[in-house]
C-alpha cells in the first residue's frame, strides 16, 4: 500500500413482470401512434389499455410476492411461451406454472421484484409489446439478479394476458448506485512503521460525485498526495473513479459490488511512464472500518505480488 502503487488503491490504498403504462415521454408517441397538428395529445382508448396493463403488472408482482405459481400462470394465455437466454421455449400455462413453482422453491429469503419500464407500444388494437428491466433485490437493497424482458401481450375476452416472453440475463454490476458508497464519506487512516496514509471523502455540491484527497507522510513530511473523483457512468451504468497524483501519475478504475466487497479494476500510468494494472478490493467491515488489498498487480506487464489486507479506520471529526 505504501509503495508507488498507492496511485491505484483508490485514494490511499428469472423473475417476472410485464409492463406498466408510466413510460418516459420518448415512448409515448410510439405507443399512441403518430400525431398530426390537429390530433389530440392522448388517446383515451390507449390510456384505458395502459391502466389495464398496469393492473396486470401489479397483480403479477403480488403473485410473485405471495410465491403463488398458479396465480402467475393464470395471467398467461393457454399456449403462452417463455424463452430465456435464447434457450428452449417453455410452452403452455401448465409448464409455465411448473417452472415458477420450481423457481419459488429454490428462491432464498424474501427478495423483492423491481420493474423498470423501458417501453410500451401497441402494434394493433388487441396487442401490446412491453420492454422492461427486472431487478430482484434482497432485504438490504442489493441486486441479486437482473434481466431484460420483452413481452407480447394480447387481449382475450376483454382481458390483457401474456402471450410470449423473451428474457435475457443482465449484469447486476450495472445496477450499482453511487449512494452505495456513502459509507466512504469521512476521514480514514492507515499506518505502517514508517508511513501514514490519510484519506478523506466528501460529496460534491449536488451529490453527483464523491471527491477525495489523500496524503502519505513519513514522520511529519508529506512525501506524496493526490485527488480522486468517483462518479456514476450513466451511459454504461457503472461506477468509475479517476485518480491524479502530485508527481504526475494518473489512473482510473471501474467499481463492482459483491455484498460488502467492492472490486475496482484499475489502470494507470506512473510518473515515469510505466503502466500499472491491478484489482483493488475494499471490504466494508463496519461503519468505522474497511480493509483494502491489491491483487493481480502488474507493472509494464510484469506481475507484482499481492498485498495482504490492510485495516483502515475512520477518524473522529475534530472538535
């Protein structure tokens, strides 16, 4: 931790859903059809359909919360079809019910289903296509599983039902929120026999980024310092960080979460031009403690030994 690789330690060291009608504005024209200058902004008939599909969604989520496979399957057509990850299709209400029953038996705890509506459109009077992102979250709000789902809905006997679903697994690492790193806010310290590293983190004015500073001391002398920014990449859905050292070195990293552990894949350029890659591991032990470790390090492609986990403690604010 106290060698030059400090630059990259991070400042010192198949579920269900259909869709609901609350679409973003960009989807509404597609859902309602093209509008001319004299066409009303909304179609009452389509609004009624959206409300009916919204109710279907809520009923499905309730059936999921109740772990009621029969209630889930009842919202499908008799010959409904489900395909996951482009695999073999599951066809018919009975097989779909059996699939959900097996899924519920294996499901541990009481995770909650979250549905993000990405699009809803009506190709014809009695059909609808929904596009959603599904997230299954545990009691701590951590995303356990996620998927993209496209569904074809049809109206049968005056009721909307699910006719066909295509679902693909999604990387849960895309669902991390910058607020999940709020525990970093404050001042932290780690020390060896001859060196002391102090890091501090704070929110920026709009809580869009976490700003950090660090200093490395030998006795009373500051031998190294730098700054860091951590933010959410809203194009990729990942958390990224950027580090700038006082000697001219710089680097960046991508953060992913596994429970209380955060892995940061880092890359940077040292002041002398050499390139460093590594994975920094942060483990949030408790509100006042985390550990840091660097693994898989390489300098200009030459492997460097992993560090041992280092304890970092939070400092009490000065009075």
